[in-house]
C-alpha cells in the first residue's frame, strides 16, 4: 500500500471579509502572506502553513 506524504507547504485563500474563515485558518496554524484584489472592492486573503519536518 502506498503512503501519502503531507505537503511541505499548504496554501489557501478566502474572502478577506469572511472573518470566521480567516480566524479558523489562523487557529489551524496558517499565516497570512498577502491579499489580492479580485474585483473592485473584493479581496481575498492568502494564507500558508508549512509542515514541520
């Protein structure tokens, strides 16, 4: 049986105004690495989590 290794880096994004999701990701160890505007007045927050080795 093959094993699946966890990714060294996990990248997610969510709407910046979606505060419950942003807080959830931060509680799960994700760090905010930036924001990107996808439409006038609409941004997404980019978050990353590195797997400790």
